[in-house]
C-alpha cells in the first residue's frame, strides 16, 4: 500500500490554506493593488520590437546587469549598495527566509500585515512571531522592542506602507526597531510609488537594514520583478539561495525599457493618489463606513455585514478583497484597490446600493 499525503507531506504544509486568488473574469478588478492603467500604444510598440528581436533560445543574463543599472538610477539606490532581483518580491521574501532558516531561528513581523511573511516562514519551517499593531494600525514600538529582546529574530519584515491597512508607520518608530534588532530588518516598500517617503536613502545609516521594492504596483504586475537593496555582505549570501536565471529574458528587456518612461509612471502614480483622496472622501461620507487613511494604492474600510457587502459587490460585477475573518483586528474590513475614475465610480455606486439593502 503506497503512502498517503498525510504520511509524506509535512504537518505544517497540510495545515496551510493555499494563497487564494479568486476568479476575476468579467469583473471590475479592484482586489489586488494592480495599477489600472495600461501602457500607452507607443510604449507597447517599443516592447513589441524588443520581443521580436529577443534571443528566447538563450538563457537570460543571470546577473541582469543592464536592468540592474537602470533600477539603480531610477530607484535612487545609494552607491556602494548591492542589488538582488526576484521573480516578484514574493520570491525575495522566500530567499531571505531560506537563507536564515537555521534550527530555532525566528522571523518577526507585525500583524495584520502582508500574509506571505508568515506563510513563507511556515513553509520554510521557521517560527514566525507576529506582533500586533495598535488598534489604529500604527506601530507599537514599545511592544516590538520588547518582543525583539525576547525572540531575538534573525529577520524582521515591515511593510512601509503596510498592507492591508494602508498605514505608513512613523519613521522614528521604525528607526527604533531597526536599532533594536539583533538581525536583519527588511523594509518592504512595495507601495513606495504612492507614499513619497523611503528608507532607501537610510541604507548607509544602518548595517542591518535592507530595502525591498517591486514593480508590481507600478503597472508591471504581470512581469514579476522585485528588488532588494542593501550591503553586499548580506546580499552575497542571499544570492546563493537564488535559482539561476530567476529573471526571465522578457522581464529583463521590458522592465528596462518601461523604466525609461519615468514621467509616465510618475503620472500614473499621481493619478492614483488623486483618486485615492477622492475615494477616501466619498467613503468617509457614507453612513456606516469607516475608511482608514492610506499612503498606498488601496483603502481599507470597515462596514457592518462586510461579508454580505463583499458578496453584493461581486454579484454586481465589482471584485474587492474581503479581509473579514483573516485577523481579529480586521473584523468587518474590506479593502478596495484604487482604480480608474470610472472603476471607482462604479464601485462607489454599487457599494452605496449594497449598504442600502
Ligand atoms: N509586499 C507587500 C507588502 C505586498 O502587499 C505585496 C503584494 N501584495 C508584495 C510584497 C508582493 O509583491 P510582488 O511579489 O508582486 O512583488
């Protein structure tokens, strides 16, 4: 008799639920923090030319030298700092955790935050210590410093701004945590394009700081490109965990080309920020709805019967994210990604009706 999955698959993997991506065909997609704007025709034409000439029969440049050079310039990576690329920042989180996964090692993060921090730690067999945010979703620096002293984490992840709350933590509180940490602190700046503040320029100040970015929220989610910047003394080791050729030929070519259009990307981010302000105001005026301030391209809001509202929205063709049930602090919370003005208007219209019924 051959063995069953329960005999073979690790207990902690069997206990996990898969990262759920709902079917969004035919729906206004405001669930995944994507940029709602397509690239203009002239940029698409440039990409088509590059794709036509690309050497798909060859493996990609394993070091992605040209793309890294462009990223250094556009992202203002301080001179002297090393850069590591991932197939999305998800892959970078995984590489980091694998690199520190000694027996007994602890990875720490705040909660609620990006669920992949905990999930990847669990998959790698590393204990994850989640430290609660305050009720208003700000950082509890006192508690963090105490838990750091207790758990001595090898690695701390802090999303800045945070997902799913949208909050941008106090920079002085962040600095306290970086200073108190015995190991690495990764400041995950996935939503940097909408925040206007960064720890990238602080890399020189802290030997244990690494800064992570992604192009996913800036219109290139489909390409999958994340980046980690920091001292080579750390990144040279993390790089050994990286699978060869993790950044494919098309991603290298297209990302490098699109990053030449900085004004375009900045314009799209500005449009999203303007819509965020409008959406926040409209949500604030709706009876029974409490939106939380956001420095990202989404807004978390609390409303009665969130599950029902979420399902009503979906039935009416608008997909957002239901966070009810994912963490006690997120009871009755939904998260909407900022879309185009037309998408946001549709969302608000349907939400208004769902709340009326
Ligand atoms: N970090 C944070 C805080 C996120 O919210 C996300 C995406 N939801 C990621 C990282 C992963 O992004 P990607 O893998 O697309 O780069």
